[in-house]
């Protein structure tokens, strides 16, 4: 346990911890899932992880939520998430990409829709790929690996970016199909939802008022509530509370910080108010949760 903060997983950290093919600081490709640096102890992702299970199965936690991965499943762990307790079956095989988030944003910056669609994965961190899509992503992965292995190629970085963008297009096509199937929301509503979630992820530790988020988006609280509810079947308050509660769970379970320290860190007026908030949303007090 860490009394200050969770240790980070970065591209450079992953390069030091496991074997793979990489461009220093930007991207690491691992063709053996057992070498993915998914830890037993909690670590916060300061990069993006994309993986695909080819054989066997694996279990891991992201922000205290357990996920099971089987052949054909795509794994996406976003920046800022805390992952821990990864276990794999002896026959587990798969591929993984660990990519610096700035490199990722630089790669997809010219295609706004991809950023919006990729946000879907924040709330669907494991989803099944049709076989033909899984085969395409696997083949593209090995093309990327071949290009990274050409250190004298003057355009190596750009070619890897182009191949990764192609892979993301393929993944996002699956995401888009699932999104359209789940709801028929118009693009304006989806855009508001995307911007709202990005704001929440960046500010939930200090801001829990729906009105503050509507001000940032230049729309009324009522319109924001109606739009978020239509797109996600959850209210803005429920989304905010889910982020706050998840962070509280992680801090209570995986650090030795006092309730007072955590209350200050997440901008609660005092530890008593935090305790009431936590019990309302989790069903037990912080002390009870830690003992459990």
C-alpha cells in the first residue's frame, strides 16, 4: 500500500518491466499477454492499454470492478484508471499495446469522431469482437511490430501511427455498431455526453455540482440533465457520484490515508460529511468498508 498515491504505469515503466517491441516513450507492443504489466498491487494507468485475448482467459480489476477476458475479447484500460489483482490461466495467450496518451491523442487528433467513440470504452472496458475484426486487429498489430523493428526507417514513427489509427478505426467501427444498436441518440447529444464525461473525469475530485458542469458546457442544468439521461439512462448526478464513489473505494481500500486526509483530497467540507456521503452511496461507513 502507498500512503501518498498509487504507483503509476507508464510506457517507460512497462518497457523496463517486460520484453516487447517499442518506440521509447511512445508505444510498446507485447505479443505475449503474460508479459503485460498488469499488477497484483494497485497501479494507476498513466497511459492507454489496448489488449486482445487470443486463448485462455484472464481476470483483473479496474477501479475495484472485476472483468473477465476470454478469446476474442478486446481490453481497453484508459488513462487514470487503477488496475490490480490480475490473474491468467496457464494457457492464456494474447497481444497488448501500451501507448502514451499524448501519442494517442496526436495520432487521432484529426478525426474528432474517433475521440468521441473511443469514450464508449471507458464504460465498456471489455467487449467481444467478431472473428473477422479480431483477425484484422491481430494482423495489424504484427504489421506495427514489424515497422517498429526497423530502427533505420526514417518514417517509422509515422507509419506506426498510421497503422495504429487503422486499428483504432476498426475497433471504433465495432464500438459504433454497438452504440447505434443500444441507442439512437443524435450526434449533438452524444457530443454533449462526451464533453460532460471528460469534464467529470478531470474535475470530480473538486466539483460535484451539476450546475458547474452545465456552466462549463454553456447549457442549462435542465438541458444537460435531459440530454445525459437520454444518452446514458443515468442522470448527471449519478455519473458524478459514480466517479467520486469509485475513487473513495480505491482510496479507502488501497491506501493508509486517514478519512480526514481523503475528505480534504476530494473537497468534502469535513470527514463527517464524507462518511454520510459514502454510506448513502455504498451502504456502509468508510471504517466498515475498510474492515470488509
